[in-house]
C-alpha cells in the first residue's frame, strides 16, 4: 500500500494515487459553529464554580456552618475538577466526543437537582463533587474537539475563541449568583443550572458532529449510532469529496485504521512526559494563586467592606471581562506569531523552536499577575477604596487566562491526537494544586494577613519562572526524543 500522510501544518493529506484532501472537511463557518457549541458546553465548569462564590455567606448561614467549611466545598469541587477529566478525557479520545459529552451532562443535571434540594452540609459536599465530575470534563473534551478540526497554524485563534466562551461565566456567573442568592435564595442557582444544562444537552445531541479522528477521520467517515448528528449528516451530503468511496477509504486507512483501547493513565503519562512536566507545574502555580483570589474575594469583601451578596457578585465583573478579553486577544496573537515565525524559519520541521514561539509571551503575563497579586493583597490589607482591589482582579484575570490559553494551545500542539487527555493532564495538576490553595488561603489570611499571604505566593510565582527558562532550553530535545521512541515502537 502506498504511503500517506495528513500534514497538520498544511492542513491537507498527500496521497500519490488520489487528490489531496483537507485536514478537516468542515468549512470555516462550520468550525466556528462547532467550537461555539463546545465552548458553550464548557461554560458549565466555570459557571458551576463562579455562580457559587457570592452565595457562600448565605449558604453558611442557612446550613449553620462557618464560611471556612463552605470553602471546603470549593476545595472538593476543584479536586474532582482535576480528577474527573482524566477519566472522561481518556474515554473521549477513544469512544468519541459526542457520547462523552452526553454522559457528563446527564451526571451534571442530576447533581444540580440534588443540590437544589440539599438540606445538610454533607449532602452539599457530596453533590458538589458529583457536579464537578459532570462539568469539569467539558473543557478537556472541548479542547479535544478543537484539536480534531484545526491545524497548528490556525489553532491559537480557535483555542482563544473556545477559551473566551468558556470563561464568560467568570463575569456573568457571580452576578447571577448574587441576584439569585439575594432574591430567590441560593437554591435557585442550581435550578437555573439544571434548566441551562438541559437546553445545551439538547443542542449538543442534535447539532454537534463527532470529530474524533480515529472514528471519523477528517469528518468524511460516517459516524454510527449516537455518534451521528444532524450537522454531520448534512455536511457529508453537501461535501463533494465525501461521495468518493476511494477517498473515504484513503482517509479511513490513515486515520481510522485500528481500534484503540481506553488509557485511563494517559493524562498521568502526559504529566510525567518530561517535555511538558515543567510547563504544567508552572501553569498550576499561577492558576492556584488566581483561584485563591476569586475564592477568598466574597469573604474578604463582605468582612472588609460590608458588601451584600449582590454587591459581591458585581465585584467579579472586572475579573470576568478581563478573562474573555485576554483569551481572545492572546489567541489571535498566537496565530499571528506562529505564522510569522513559520515564514521566517527554513530549517527542518523537527527543529522548529515551538517552545520559544508559543511561550515567549508568558513573561508579560507572569509579570502582570505577580504585580496584580501583590497590589491586591496589600490594598485589601490597608482597606484601600474597594475599586482598587477590583481593578487588581482585572489585571490578574487577564494575565491568568492569557497564560492558560497560551499553555493549552502549546499542549494540544504537543499531543494533537490526544487533545482531551492533554488538557485533562493540565486540569489534573492545576485543579489539585488549586484545591490545596483555596483550602489554605482563608486560614493563612486569618493568621498572617492578606498582604503577607499574597506576598508569599507572589514569591512562589517569581521562582516558578525558572520552569519557563528550562522549558525553552530543553523542550525541543525532549520532544524529539519522545518522537523517536514513538517511531521505534510503531
């Protein structure tokens, strides 16, 4: 049989006996629709987390527990937020994106109904864990979809759109949480999530096509059963190339040739793949400081400035707006920077400085987050006007999400065939570290003060920049070694 290759860089497949075929048969508009849908689906991870923050004081009063105990439900949510994608991401990389999406949404809806009827603290903890199990994986699965249908040259922009959509709840969620908590009661938060998730589940079931390349190739191989969708059916009917059986066979032999087994340890293997280990740890540290800030905001703004639940919700707007703006602009710049570097590079493809090209903006985002964290801590410590720490959260949100967008794109670049597992690997480390941070932040603030707490963590972030230096210096060699090992095993 003649050799075939789908070139992710050019977005087409070169086959000596057949015409070149696209990396993905979906048009730009269809890609935008698909990514918009998975982005909406991914909002639930942030929605379920951030809509909850303004209600923490009210839930504590209603269940007769301390705010510190309610903060532990945030911690438990984040622990499952790190663990669950390792399972669902592995399933999505083998059995398909659609099926995994549908299962996780059913779990999420069931958990939300239970949370709306919660009477005891232990029920709150258990159901928040179950809710996280359903919602957290939507980010990893969505990132896998982006990797399925985009080439490396365009991935940054599409990943930016995906990240911006899923981060929109950072600004809207707390406002809704504050409104519901202060008017209808905090239980209305979970009824809202139930209705919203039900609508999105119907949308996913009807519209979202299966994109997993080991099942449908570039989209031209018909999916079967629950993996099929109305959009995919229409696309195959309208795309002229899909009518050529020889072309379908050529795509099938290169992309859908063998059945894969589910590797639940896949995300862990990626974590300990030396070429991305340090960049994952770096992201986890910066993410932890950011999550510590948003988790402690409701308590600090309540005790320091005497704000109501609705007013607390409004304080999160700056952080949310910055998150959306940061990911959108960063994604477009990543595409521009990659294409510019690609044009100016004329050496072997395996020697392309991917680490330096993708990660060089990190210096800007790291400096912005360190400065904003320090300013937030000390302005809160000295009871400066409330507008100042809110402005700090704007810059912190912009920097944090820009860092996440940059490193998420870099991870999918490194593992394009395991996009969901690669994103799950990042989530695993950052959420577990973030869970520890959110559990410890309030006791630490009570002991040494908010100023010194964030000074301490700013020092940790500064030291973590050494991981970026190491990644840029050694990343290419580590990646080349992994490629050689994979070729020798195949």
